[in-house]
């Protein structure tokens, strides 16, 4: 399969994958958990610290982490006795934004729109 994208652009995310990732963010609590992890930086947070900062705990937090992990938006890793959560490869989060903005204003008569 030939890739006709310019070399400096990543291939466009398939619609069904983007829909799946956006669906994982379809909860205020999950979106807040991801936002909290993104704010924490690449080192991530322990489950306890994440729950405290995000205001979500126990089995509810575990449920949300499972959904976000399955969507590829976060990763979980063990560090000693703690489970550390980290915002997944920030490029995954960025790719969702790019999915929406890639063809921004493509159908507008005036091409001078800029969203940088």
C-alpha cells in the first residue's frame, strides 16, 4: 500500500481507532484522570496519588484505568510495591488532537485559518 502523505506528516489515524480512543474519554472522571496524568509529567503517579489528585478512588479508579489503558492512552508499570501510572506516550494524546485538526478548514473558502 502506497503512502501518499508528505514525509513530514504522520499517517492519518483510522476513524474507528480515533472513535475508540475518544469513547474512552467519554466520561468526565476518565478525562480528569488522563488530564491529571498528563499534568504529572512522564514520571506518572502512584495509584494512591492519582486517586487523591483526580478525586477518584478504589474500584472506580481501577475501572477507569483499565479503559484508558485498553485505549492506549495511559500505561501502567510496577515500581517496587507501587503501581505507577503514566500518561501514555504523549504522542497518543497529541494524535487525537491532530486527528481533529488535520483537515481543519479544508472546506472553507478562505484558507487563512490558523489554529497553532
